[in-house]
C-alpha cells in the first residue's frame, strides 16, 4: 500500500488532565501517515486522484487547536477519524506527542493505527 505523510506538524492547543494544562495552549506535535492506492494518481498526474495533504493538514491543525481534549489518546483518535474520511484513504497511523511534558524526556505521546475495515 502507498503512503502519504505529514511529518512533525507543530500546533498549539489545550490538552491535558491537570488544571494548569487547561489554562493555556501548549505545543502538540503531530505525525500522520495515510495509506491509499496511488496507481491512478501516478498514471494521471492529477490531484483529483491524490490525497490532498494540504487540505488534510489544515483539517488536522484546526481540530487539534480547538478540540481541548483531556488525553493525547482521544486527540489521536479524533485525528484518525478525520484521516479515514479522506477520499481513497484506507488506513492511517497517527502519532500525537506533548514535547517537554515529562522531565528529562524530549517528548511523550501515543501512536495509533486505524483502518476503514475495523
């Protein structure tokens, strides 16, 4: 299966369970891979047959900045659903991280994998 990816998208949003985490936006690092069959896109050289990663990135960013989820797991699930609604996407891997959330760690987060056949 072919892949389209969005790597290291840094957005700011409310995420976390502690009161102080709910007060102001913090950095959220997002990586997304979507799987689709790109053969028609390769042959036609036409965006109509491609995953529009620019449009997808805007949807991901808008949701992450406004969702105000308590957990990275919930946000990752939301983003996976957004990805799976895109035309031609059959599977996605979504990684959501909170840089600097744990002392002595560069980042912490989750990675989930979802498909349309689940």
